[in-house]
C-alpha cells in the first residue's frame, strides 16, 4: 500500500500550494468590530439647503485594486465636501460643530444625551442595524482569503474486474476557486460601503429615537405645567374660600355666595388629582422609552414660562453643514448600490477552479507508480446568468438615487415648516405673556373691589376664571414654543449631545 501514501504526500503538497491562508495580514484584513461612532460630532449639526436635482452620472469606472481605509480627521478639522470621482456626485461632508446663537443648557442637554444613549441600548431597530453591520464586516474573511471560495478534496479508486490485485488505480485531487481580475477589490468595496451604510443608518435611527424622546420629554413638561397650575389654582381657591367663610360668618355676604368658594376648592382638587395622574402616565411613558432612565426629567432649573423640568433646546447659529443623518444615510445607500453594481460587472462568470491531483497505478498495468497532474475549470459567461444580476443591481442603484433626491425634498419641506411653526410659537408666547399680565392686573383689581363691596362673588370668580385661562394659555404657549424649537433641531438633524 505504498502507492496511496505517495498520493497522500503529493496531495498535501498541493494543498500547501493552493489552499492554506496567508500568514501575513493583507491590506484588506478585517478591522476589529466595534459599535459605529456617532456621525454627529460634539455640537449640533444642521440640515443643508436642498440642492438642485442630482445630475446624471457618467458610467461607473472600476475602482483601484486596493482601497485602504481612510484615516478619520480630527474632530476640530472636518473635511470640506468632496466629489466622488466615480460618479461625479458631491458627497456629504462630515458634520461640523455649530456654535449656538443662545446660551446652551449643559445640564439638560447632557441629561437628554444620557437618556438617548439609554434608549438606544434597548432599541430593537438600532440593535438590528448593528447586527447587520457585523454581518457585513464578517465578509472580510472572504476578502482576506487567497482563494475565492471554499476548497474541495476529491478522489477515486478503480480496480480491474479480471481478478483481485490484477490492476488497481487510485487518485486524490485538491481544487480551489481562484479570483477573477478585479473581483477581490470589488468585493472589498462592497464590504466597506455596506459597513458605512450601516453606520449611517444607525445614526439615522438615533435621530429618530431622539425625536421620540423629545416628544416624550415635552409631554412630561406639559403635564408638570398642568400640575403646577392646578396646585396654584387650589391654593388660590382655598384662600378665597376662607375669605368667603369669614365674611359669611360676619354677614357681609350670603351663604350661597360662600358656597361658590367651596365649590371652587373641590373643582381645583379634582383638577389637581387629574393633573397628577397625567404626569405619572407621562413619566412612565418616558421611562419606558429609555428603559428606566429619566436624567433629563430630574435636571435642575426651569424653562420658559416657569415650566419645571422642561428647558427649551438652544438653536444653532449656522445651519450650513449638509450632514443631516437622513441625507448621509441615503448617500451611503447609493454608494453601497454602486459598489454592488461594480462587483456584478467584475464577475461576468463563476470563479474558475484550479486543481492538483495525484494518481497511483499498480498491478497489471502499462505504467506503474505515482504521477501528478493539474486540472483547470473555466465557467463561461452567459447572458442568462448575468442579465438578472445586472438588472437587479441597476434597479437597486436607481432606487437609492431616487430616495436620495426625495430625502432632500422632504427634509427641505420639513425644515421650512419647522421654521414657520417656531415663528408662530414665539409670537403666541409673547401674546400669552401679555394676556397673563393683564389678567393678573384684573384679578388684583377684582379682589380689591370685592373687599370694598363693589362687586359680588360671581364677578370675582368670573375674573378668576379669566386669570386661570390666561395662565393655562401661557403655559401651553411655552410648551408649544419648546416643542417648536426641538422640532426645528430635529428637522436640522441635530442630536442631543
């Protein structure tokens, strides 16, 4: 049985030539996986003005053989917008740090950022994006391989039917697919583009969760404002009721008028109980979104209109970066589609296969001994194979391009609407403050007139109702203004930092 041992030795040598992975790391070796860094640098980023429709792209050129990862610039120096040499499209620049036109609120802003991070750790969509990113990065294992796929081992044995030991033949073969010209670099391009797209999609999801968090934050602020107004109304009602009881005791007013004060106290207590329950529900909804974190709700200070626990966000002074996560994600999706199209163009056929075999013959045969051979298999390119792949890649590229153009139009519209709402909210806030000031003056005059006997209890409570309505309208206007500022930051792609 020496012949099979010779065949095995020859096969081992062939495996060392074709199948063993490279000991040295190639330029395309995978980098350690990590959670994608935040696209938004410290400080808010803003939505750019929408450009004209994307120009028609020239045919896609083949990429260079190797594409090493570019080093990230320091946070203080962001690169200017650059043009994609492959398609002539202006790429999205990295977000630039924006100095706010108003004094920032570090405590609340940082607390919102902490709550946002807590929400992202339990967000199912965000975790799914990270898992998809890891799956794309895992394709680096194929890029770093010396062969284009999995190797194979085969063999055969033959015996002459004239009798045992008369003539025998055994063969072992080792084969492996080999790379097509440009296929490896094109595959590496799809990996890098896919990882970048996942990073941008994760930042877009972060912005979406930030929008949900902002809505929940201002819902708590509105509930706190309602509770504060109810508490103030109850305190005032009790004060007036005590005054009514005292005056009814001395006979200055009738008992029927004194009952008005007690009725107002009971009404205020019911309203306070309702406002307390609404606040508990709003806080529970906020904690559900963040997984229990409520750092922003516990932040010290009060915002506009005395709304406890709700501070309006600062607005940026220079909305000029073209780094909105939706635009960047759409651009990354287009890059990924183009990388896939280049891979399709670089692989017009299945991978060729190169094999080395060892054959051993002994017995009643013409030639005895062991021989080595090489076998090569080249699949042919056919339109039946390539047409569906090419059409699918073109369709994906067309869809990504259309989504990028649509994202520009939608975001421009959202930005314009947010600015209009902010302007209207600011005007409503000023008018509500003036109305509250007038109502307070009316209430002071009415209390004085009631004490002097100039008006009755019904007139006093009518003025008190006007004051309550004015206070509620001012609180609602303050909350609406805070929501409008957050909506503008949301439309500009600013994530709490």
